[in-house]
C-alpha cells in the first residue's frame, strides 16, 4: 500500500458566491481542505461544483468571498500565478509534443534548468508508470495513458493544490476504475492537497477522504464516505447518495413511524412530523429483508451485480421496493416468486409527502 504523505497545502474557501444573471451558481459556499487531503464535490448538474473549482483555479471570478492557500489570498492573482495544477476531462495534451515534453511543459515555462527538468520528468514518468512511453505522442496512447500524462504534467510543477474536473468521464467503465485507483495512489504518494469534482457517486465514494454533496450552490453535507452514506443529515443527501427506497408510511408519533407494518424510530435528521401524518420513509436496499411466502408481494426484477444482487419487489405500492442481498442468497429467488419483506434497521429517515 502507498505511504501516505501529508506535506501539502491547506485550501480554505470562505463565503464564495457567484451568479450568472438570475442563476445563483454558488451561494456563500465554504470549504476547508486539510494538507494532503483529497476532497470530492458531488452533486447534480447545476449545483455549483464546477464553478467552485474554476474560481479556485482562477478561470472564473467570484462575486464575494475569499480563497486562501496557506493563508495567502488567491483571488487577487491571475490563474498562472496560483501554483495550482489542473486536470481536465478532455486531457488537453499538446498533440505535437511527446509524453516527456508534455510533462516538462510547465517546468520550461517556469525556466527550470535542463537538469532539473530531466530529473523531475523522470520522477513523474515513474510515478505514473509510463517510462516506456516517454517518446510517444498523445495519439499513440490509450485514453487511460493520456489521462496519466495529464496528471503527471499537473503534478510536475509541484502545485500547492491539484484540481481535477471530471477527469475520468471520457473513459470506459473498466479503464475508469483502474485510473481512479491510480489517481488515488499517486495523490497519496505525492501528498498533494486535491479537490476533485465528479457526478459519479461510486467514483467519489471510492477515492475521497471526504465527500461534499452540493445542492443549489451550497454544501448539504461534507463527511467521510462511510458517514455520508450511513448517517446522511438531510433527505436530499440520503436520496442522492446511493439507492434509496421511498416507502409510503404513517407517523405514529413525532418519534416513530409505521413502515410496512413495522414501527420504527425516526432519525433525528428527518423532517418534523405529527402523529397520523402521511410521510415517506427512506430505506436503503440492503436494509430490506426478503423471504419466501405463499402469497403477497412478488419479485418483478432481479439484477445480478457481481457479489450482490438487487431484486425489485411489487408490494402493491406505486413503485417497486428494492432489496439487495448476496448473489449466493439470491439464488433462492426467481422473478414471479411471492415474498414477505421486512426492514432490518431500527431507525429510518422520513420526509413529509
């Protein structure tokens, strides 16, 4: 396993706002990233995550707020004065330059000596495992190799902060997973403070120290992937991160709700409810237990997901209820089987209808 380096810089974004006409892209957005940390911004299209990244990079102006690296104000500086590395979705490699020349570009602009450039390029080629491709041109590389060159070029200048803007979305699924893990390894080994923007939940959860979920230009919640998934603080986060069943229910009291015939405790982050109020309970598929029955609910769909299988159950509601189980356990069930479903967790989040 790669050795963790934490010698990076601290990035502090405070109260950033940005409007495009009547559209408020960022609304007093604030975020602090610790030295050497990788933080991912996740959210639906238009939530402001890319705008935040572009403001840090100096490619977009802010209407209010500050951006500081190690206590130094960046907003008064041009993009090329910020000591920031950036990797784009489109890679943006120079087609007429070799791999080594692309990696060396930023060093030449900074007027480093030939000896310094050669040494740093060799280090970067080793870091991204492309020593054998140093004299190749971008068109001679695979998409994954091109992305690693773009990453090496961004890191070659030893940036104080690395920005990654949807860097994997142009790759196919298998390569994306491989390069995702490579980015994490390289980020840990380099110790570079990193802000990563993506719309891919699995990507964000797999490689981040913390994930920030955005909506309407603000952070709904920022936490470790595990906490974000298991202890969402808002119904938006619970519904956006992972798959969630929305099950019609009735509040027994302000603290309990009746879901599928079970009385469960209501999570503290739920909407305030009154006794008898119709609500929706948010339940993860892995918290739904399925067992065979002679009548009642029926399995409509069955999706094999490798070690896990997801089944869709018609329980007479407007939408199917989805349950996840090990694929070994799922062999006992077929579409058309009647089943009984129950909830295995003692606490659920609810929202008003």
